[in-house]
C-alpha cells in the first residue's frame, strides 16, 4: 500500500512537472470593435493575453468567429494577427467569439486552446422610429445600370428628404447617389451607371434621411451586385417550320447588354394545340440559342433569359418575349380581344341592320330608286365588315 502511494506520488510529480510547462491558455484581452465609416466595414482588434506576454518558444494564434447576419451563420477564421476587418450589418448585434491557440515547446507540441471569450455589441439605433425605408431592392439591368428602389417607412414624417450613400472597395470614401429617381417629387430610388458599381465585392448602401422632426432611421444593406442582374429582352426570335420532319425550329439572339453570352441560360415556354383542340405547355431550359420543337396544329413559343449559376449565385429572369406562333394567323389574340371583336361585329351588324331598315323605309317614299339604294347599302355593309376583320386579324408580330 505504501509502495503504491509512493509510485502514485512519483507519477503525479512527473505529470505536474509536465503540466508546469503547459501554460494555462487565456482568451485574448481588450477586444475592441471600431467602425471605419464605410457603412458596415468594422475592425475587430484584440491583444495577446497578459499571461502569454513573455512566451517565445510557442506560436500564438487566434480563432475568431463572428455571426454573419447576411448569411445567417457563424464564420470562422484562424490568424496569427490581432486584428480582423469584416462586413457587419449596422442594424444588428455584432457577435464575436475569440479563442487563443498555443502550440510549440511550451505545450510539448500539443495544440492548446483557451475557452471562448464571447462578446456582443448592440447597435445604436437612431432616428425617428418607423421611418426606416421598406422594400429596398436593386436590379442591375443588363449589367448596364443598376436601379435601387425603396418604399417610404410607415411612420415617415411629412416633408422628409431621403439620401442614399454607398461604398465598395474601389472607393476611398462613402459617396452619395449619383442620380436619384423621383416619383412625384419624392426620392424613391437611385440610378447607378455601370461605372459606379463593382461586382464580386460588398456593395454597401445606407438609406437615411432628414425631416423637420429630426433624422430618419437609417437602413443599411450590403449586396453582391452580380447577384442582382436582370438581362434585357431576348432578341430576334424566329419560329420556322422544318419542311421534312414536321418539326419547328425556334431561334433567337442573346439580349443586348454587358452579360457575356456564355453566362446566359434561356427558358423557352411553348404552347401547343393539336387537331382535337387539346392544348398543353412545355418548358425547356437551354444554353443554346435555338430549340427544335414538335410541330402541331398550332404552336406558340416565348423566351426569357437569366444568368447561369456558373456566373452568379442569383439572377432575375428577363421579361418574356412576345409569343411567336405557327401558323401565324390568330396571333396574339387574347380572350379579351376575342370578346371585343365579337362585340364590335355584333354592334356593327345591328347598326347596319338599322341603317338598312331606315334606308328601306326612306326608299319606299322614293319608289323609283329603291333597287339601287338597297344594293348600295349591302355593298357598304360588306366593305365595313371586311375592314373590321382586317383591322383585327393582323396585330403586331
Ligand atoms: C488591456 O487594457 C488595460 C487597460 O487599458 C491595460 O492595462 C492592459 O495592459 C491591456 N492588456 C493587454 C494585454 O494589452
Ligand atoms: C514578462 O517579462 C517582464 C520583464 O521581463 C516581467 O516584468 C513580467 O512580469 C513578465 N510577465 C509574465 C506574465 O510573466
Ligand atoms: C412592400 O412590397 C409589398 C409587395 O410588393 C407590398 O405589398 C407592400 O405594400 C410594400 N410596402 C410598402 C411600405 O410599400
Ligand atoms: C446619412 O449617412 C451619411 C453616410 O453615413 C452621412 O454622412 C450623413 O450625414 C447621413 N445623413 C443624415 C441626414 O443622417
Ligand atoms: C419588363 O416588364 C416590366 C413590367 O411589365 C416593364 O415595366 C419593363 O419596362 C419591361 N422591361 C423590358 C426590358 O422590356
Ligand atoms: C423540352 O422539354 C420536354 C419536357 O418538358 C421534353 O420532353 C423535350 O424533350 C424537351 N425538348 C428539348 C429539345 O430538349
């Protein structure tokens, strides 16, 4: 028993000699967060824990995690430096977790990590409550110009004036909107020419404002401009029958603008009607600029495009082109147009009938010219009918 405790004591002493070399690792100290006035670019700074101030035989690194409010997830970094710059949403809490990591002779080569230092900074929300803009959204049209728009806040005071400021890493300082969009004299958006935007980097925006009551509640946004692209209309759509196979070929050209054509993907919607009047729709997605379709009694097609996911994470669909149909007659006639056409025809028939009746009654008093009058009337009627039909059967293609 005595023997056993001696051995134990020796083992303990040995372990503790070892332990003595492993410093207890403390988390970093004196953590500060400072803004750079760049609409959400913050610098987090910390210092080496005092207990490790004199350590020279071990490498000190830091593990920093911060909550990205944009991605709604924690992001982590390991760095030997004591500072990190990142993008934060100035309207949300800044949450940071910091650990010290030690490895080297002093830890016998084992990586030793401190407990996490968790810190939260709350935003200082200023300005009239409820005056923050709503529905902020940006569309980068054809990569030619970007349009950002907003709706007024629900509690926006009368006679307010809006401002938009933006920054990206190509700018030294925050800049004001180059051209405001106005709706009955009120600023409802901003137009950025192509030169003012920068892709594949944080494009930071602040929409604030002033009012007789005081400043309005600012709103902060950070976007990746390449994810807001909306292509223009697909051009030169043609639908042609292939004589031999009873197939149709739909062809088109990429939309105008600055989107590389290899970045475009097309969606083709086709509407087919077969002999017994049955209709069905088909949707095809392609990177080509043509598509072979089965020929039917009647086939119509329209095309739209967006940026392929190889080129950006998100894109808006362009507008649809007009329907192209084969055979072309009855082109673009909506049911509303059909009803309008029937109404016009019925009305003109009624008008003609009453005209004929009154002409007939009139002519009865002038018996000698009856034959001539009636034939003139029916001729006039036919002409009008023909004109009406031709006006409706050739809408724009
Ligand atoms: C942290 O800040 C305090 C007070 O400013 C200072 O006394 C201390 O030395 C700092 N610690 C480190 C590790 O720099
Ligand atoms: C580090 O070294 C300085 C000067 O040699 C000494 O004053 C200080 O107490 C040491 N700090 C620690 C934590 O050992
Ligand atoms: C925001 O947009 C939605 C949908 O487009 C609309 O219903 C709502 O009224 C808009 N909000 C404001 C404040 O205009
Ligand atoms: C709006 O924000 C910009 C940029 O941060 C700032 O320079 C300006 O003073 C603000 N204006 C108002 C009215 O709050
Ligand atoms: C797309 O459609 C919208 C709504 O109908 C219209 O305001 C806009 O001008 C169209 N854009 C193009 C490029 O045709
Ligand atoms: C188009 O899509 C339909 C199904 O929606 C499919 O049967 C057809 O083969 C596709 N056509 C082409 C040319 O890819």
